[in-house]
């Protein structure tokens, strides 16, 4: 999640994507973020926001399933 936020904030700085760190984040974040390119209005892309929401939901679901499997929440 932090990588997506940093990658989105890098758009505010000129040539930030051209650095070694920017290229690394691009190779890491862009394939996942590309799934959500439909979420744009004009020149503003909401793909990072949608990607963060999806990751949060997946993380919550995995945590919930883990708690079900381990048995937390049932008073055992």
C-alpha cells in the first residue's frame, strides 16, 4: 500500500519516474494499478485510490479468513 501512495505522489515531482527508485516502483506498482485504469475522469486518474481500496478489502478478507481458521472470535 505504501508503494502505491509513494508512486502516486511521485507524479508531483518532475522526472521522479526517471530515477532508479521511480523505475523500480513503476515495475512493482504499474502492473497492479493498470487493472484499474478505467477509474479516471478527464486527466485525473483514480486508479491508485481504487487499487488501495481493493488491497484493503483483500487484506481484510484474508485477516477474516485467518481468524476463522485459527478460531479467534469464538471464545476458544
